[in-house]
C-alpha cells in the first residue's frame, strides 16, 4: 500500500515538473544553507583553536595594576621566579612603549618592547635572519624588528637587512635580527609583526618613565595553570605593596574562545535555518496551488471510495519526496560550499559529522511540517464541490 502511494506521488511530481522543481529548489537551498553554515562554523572553530595551540597553551601573562595606573615589577623579583616556583620553566618581563623609526627616508610608527634574552623562547618567536637580543646586549644599541615593521621600513627594491641602521630620537640602533611572520597571539598585548624589540636597559633611554608592568611565563606542560597562578600570587603579594597582580592563562582563554565559536556556529546555523523555513513556506504555497489545480482529481478519488486519509497520505508523500530529494541535493551543495569556503580562506577543510544529518533531518522535518497543511486541506474537500470545479 505504502509503496503504491509513494510511486503515485512520484508520478504526480514528475507530471508537474515545473512546480516540483520550484518546490525542490526552495528545500535544496535551505538545506544547503544549514549544512554549509554549520560546517563553516566548525571549520572556523577548528582553525581558531589550531592557531591558538600553535602559539602554545602553556603560557601565562602577568600584569601589575596600581591604583593610579600600571604598576611595576622589580626586575630581580621576576627573574627569580623559576628558582622559587619550579613549575615555571621560564619568564620574560617586558616594557611596553612606542616610537617613530627612520631608515633611509622611510618612516614607521611602531610598538616597542623592552625585553630580556628569554622573551624569544617564551613567546616562541622565530627569526627570519640574524639573532635576538641576548644577555650581553644590555647597553648596546641593538634592535630586532618584526616582519611587518621591517617591510614598512624597506625601500622599493631595497629590503631592510640585518646590519642596517635605524634612528629613533637621538639614538641610532643597529638591526641585529628580523623575525619571521608570526600569527597574532591573544596572549600578547601587541602585534609582534609590527613591533621593535630592544633591551630593557635601552628602552629606559627612550622612555621618560618606563614601567616594567608585564611579563609572559611558560609553565611545565603537566602543571595546572590554576595552581601555578596561585603560587605566583603568593610569591608577588609581599613584593608589590599597593599594586595587584593580574594573571591570565592560555587554557582559560582557549576555553572562552571555544565557547564563543560554538555560539558563532549556532548563530550561523540559525541563519541557515531561516533560509530553510523560507524554503518550506515555498513548498507549502506550491502544494496549495497543486491542491487548487487538482480539485477535480481529488473529487473523483473521493467519489469512487477513497478515504480522506488516503488523500492526505498522497499529498504528504509528495511533500516527503520533495524534502528527501531536496535534502540530499542540499547536503552535496552545502558540503561543496563549505569546501570552497575553506579553499578560498586557505584553511583546512573539516567535515562536521553533525552538519549533514542535522541539515538533511531538519529539511525533511520542515518539508513534512509545511506539507501537512496542504495535505489536510486536500483531504477535507467536499467531493461534490470538488467535482464541480473546472
């Protein structure tokens, strides 16, 4: 019985090709939108987490805040942390500043960090050429440039190289290293690509009142960040007087980012769901037109003994077939769209296991929901009135 109803519903859809195609397109686009949006959300979430993990999840940032603004560490206190707290493998304090750099007629306004020799390893900075600031460069006028800042100071056809001289104020610095391009780290207060690095002693020459208010630390991979942060609070509490120590771990930030990306994926799925609902409304309108055009057929069926339930089942079967075919095609189109997005963005394509079944299932549910009303309308037609229709 059911197979006969399905075969007849399919034959009716084939007979009215134009109307069926219009209904099919609505479901197809809606299903493809849901699947593509969910899959793109999964791709974006994976890429964000991948970039963050590449920068390291075993990092802590420290910041001193005073009642009147930024506070200041004592350099000796910071450098003694690895000896006092073994879970901290290394720590690098830094002074944040800025200034205008000049090189052979090229000018660039860049962020400036006063750092020690540990900063490059703690922040995982890779050098394109040259070397980083060392412990022996304390008072030497040496500077290391981020990749982007070096490009800004390069003249056409004359890229800035190691050994070049840069002027800042009344001081002339020698470039001893240029960093490789690096991803922006949410744990760093600056864009490393646009930053110039000098020793802490030299940044005190360039700034009237430098504050050693920040540091970045790398902890043991198996250490619990919360335990290490508590130990740091106990260590620095008697040393900071009225100032307070603020701490943030990469794992905490990563958990927050994952939560935000899940919300972002849900938002994208909702947008796709709206498109699917609009497609379902289109199916309902086309099915209602079909009922109006086939009143005489429905009247004949009812007159020769068909039950209202049979009429309802026939029209519902047509809606289900449209939804299934549209959902299947929408899965292919949605996955293809997500793959194209990943390729255009240069991101790795990630297949979301829930996107295809969820999108196809929702498309079928929407098709049945919006096809049910026209099916009920067809089943409630009066046979005599239906036979009188032209």
